[in-house]
C-alpha cells in the first residue's frame, strides 16, 4: 500500500501514524512486521515524539549537522546536496513489530515522513509481513 503525501514546506515533518495504523488494521496480521519505506533520495522516515517544539528542534539539528550550500560537489548540478545528505542521516525506512494486530509503538512514538527538499508530491510504501509464531 502507498501513502501519498503533498508536502508544503522546504523541510517539514509529516505525521503518518494514523494512515499506517489503518493499513495494518486492514491487512489483518496478528503478529508480524510493518515496513515503512520512502523511495525518494531527499526524504527520510523516523519514529519519534510528535511535539511541536521537538519537530522544530529536529529540523534545526539537521540544519546544523548538514548546512545548506557548504561547498558540496552535487550543488554544481542540482543545488540540493544538503537534502540528500540529511536524508542519508535519517535513512529511508523503519520496521515496526505488529503485536496482536497493532503496531507496537510506544506511548510517545509517532511515525513521520521527513521532507528535506520540498514542497513536492511524495509517496511512502507500507508493507505488512505476517509472522508465524513458533
Ligand atoms: Zn540532487
């Protein structure tokens, strides 16, 4: 299943937790794994707390870790090397256990698509893999 997201900022965190939960519920797996994957080179997938100031902190920490326009080779052809490098730090996927039909997320955990070169149309692939208990 794909989740389509239209981002509206250059960088932003989009909470996709409810949409992933619906896909897991519809899949009907009791025990398994859910893989949430983004097929883009300038987005990331993370699990963390959805708190407004923390969302700002995450984006500003990425900005400090990989500043825009710091003499990157790729900027000579595409002007978004910082977006690719930030995406590499976050990674393109997360895997979350499914227990008793639900994502085993902690109380404060949400799933985010992180836009790093927006605004753009993005897609997130969500696959559910049922496990047989032994
Ligand atoms: Zn590029």
